[in-house]
């Protein structure tokens, strides 16, 4: 029995086990659910792509929007996506001037996320800014991009969306 276990582990560790398959070269799995999708995306930290200052969470959300569009899915009909900007992620809904003036590490040309956010807003994504984060960080309603809306609490909004049937994603 001990020899069988040793042989088993040797095969598994060497990658030559008979039952092991190389699935990496298979066609990628596709999105199966293409209707009735409701997603709330939480944007809550400042992790950015170093070369361009774009939020990794916003970029991930844009990829989801693009995947849905590529599958022929329609916003408002087949899916709804809302984004809640809270905590440190609240900075990404700032206008160019406010971004330059109020963000710890501003980008040289204003809010580098603005174009992606405008693209998603035109694609039907709704965006909400946490009033608690705004107060803590010194942001005012005039600092926000025009297609965003304030909520009393980002966490409260996330909970409310979840309770209303939205799936929570934090990229």
C-alpha cells in the first residue's frame, strides 16, 4: 500500500498521471447565461495599471461589458450592470480638475478613467458614488462626473442591490 501511494504521488508530481488532462489548450469556456443578469460591481480600491493610471477594477468591468456586447447581449434587456464607487475607489468618479486637485497620486492629464467610464455609461452602466467616502475625502457633488449619482452609503447601496437580486462582483 505504501509503495502504491508513493507511485501515485510520483506520477502526480511528475505530471505524467494517466488521468491528468492538459485543459489549457482547449477552447475557452463561454458565458452560458445570456439573459436576466443583474450585476453590482464594487469599486473600492486604487490599484491601477502603472503605465496609464487606469483602475484595474474599472478595466475589469469594461471587459465584462465588452464580452456581453460581443455576445449580442443588450443592456437593459439581457443584463444590467451598476457600479458602486466607495472607499478609496471613490476617486475614480471625479472630474479631471477635481482628480488633479484632490487625488494623492494624480495622473498628468486628469482622470485617466473618464473615457472608459463615459463609454460604459453610454453602454447603459449606471454609476453611484458613496457620500460617506466623499465626505471623508473632501469631495463635493460638483467634483463628480456628470453621469454619476450619489448614494448615502456605498456599502448600504451594495447590500441593497444584492437584496434586489444583483450579483456582487469585486474585480
